[in-house]
C-alpha cells in the first residue's frame, strides 16, 4: 500500500482507487439495469418456458432430432441463409471495390444508392418485390413482351423469391464492413505488384484479396446472423409455402399456442448464434473485425 493510500486509511477516508471504482459502477449501473430488465430477464424467461411447457424437462429440445417438421424447417433456413450470404457477400464485394476506387463525387452517389434501402421499411420493400416477381408482375410481363418466355416464371412464393428479397435487404450490411476493410489497404502494394510484372488479375488475387479477408469474414458473419432471424421478407415472399425458423416460431406461439416448442426454437437459435461468435472469436479478433479495435 502506498503512503498516500495509508494516509487515507489512517484518516478514515476511503482510498482513491476505491472512489474511482464506485464512480465507475455508478456510471455503468443504469445501462446494466436496463440490460438486465429488458434483455437478460426476457431471455431467462424464454429459456424457462422452453423447459417447463407443457411439462418440465427437455422434451421440447429432443424434438430438434425427432420432429420432421422442425428438421425440415431448420434445413430450409440453413440453405436459404447460406445461399443469401454467399450471393450478398459477392455482390457487396464488387460494390465495395468500386466504391474504394471511385472518385470522391462518384463515391457520394454510390453511398447514397447503398444507404437509401436502409431508410425504406422492410415491409414496403417486400411488397415491392411481390409487384416485381409475381406471375403477372413487371418482370414476367417484360420477359413475355420480349419473347423470351411463353409461360410466367415462378419467381415468388418459393425459396428463390425469399432469397432475392433477403439479398436486396442485406447488401448494405455487406458493403459497409467490406468498404471499411478495403479503405485501409495500401494501394501502393498493388502498384508494386504491377510494377514487378504481375497482371491486374494476379495482383488482385495475390495482394488485394488477402488483405480484404477481414472484411469478407465480417460481412459473412453479419449477413448470416441477420439472415437467421428474418421474418417479414420470408413470410411475404414465401407465401406460407416456404417456412424459415422465425416464421415457424411465430406459427407455434401465436397460432398453435405451443409455447414450449416455440421458445425452445428461439433459445436454440440464440445459443447457436452465441456459439458461432465464440468459435469465430478463436480464429479472428472480433473487436478489430467490427471496428472496435
């Protein structure tokens, strides 16, 4: 103990570091209470319902392996999310690459095009895609008028329609982390590779692409995690024929009143996301990946 701390103790005052610690907790307490009341308590309540309804035990969780409808829904969700993530990251990479190499004026217009969809309601966007993709929609009409098809294409009420709507919604979430990663790449490294005789494609593949890998990982994780919880877009563009896990949970709780089964799926989804992030944290630095480090 330092002489200053000893003097504080002898004089009946608390040491300075203890005052700092108390001040820290006073500042953190409001946020901690809000998190406990509006986040952790509901999660605990959902977990509790999942193991007590309709009877105490793990019967609800056993249905993950025995219930054919649940397994089919989980497989469908995983398939749509993987395809959506792959397409979104590829398209987002192209847009981010163009953004990085565009002039400042062009960047402003490109950023406007990327960010405008974030300001439009997901419900409005989903119904806009219904207008475009329906059997009598604008796309089928244009293709028939051009003589390219004789019968309308099935672009909606299936996994294709859901994927199109989800990719459109997710593009900004892929572009932003990719752009942040590409912006920090030193362009002189690519110029040096070109100066040493590398072709444009070879310099991109061996120099630029590896340096943008953190952005690719970040965009992939963000898009995949958000895709797992999609509800409005699959419900509208799937037409009730293609169920993803969020819509299946809503069906169990609101329509069939099977609270135990619905909360079990919700809990399993949250735990899967936490495990995914924990596994990713062992491979990459998540703080640096998402811009906090």
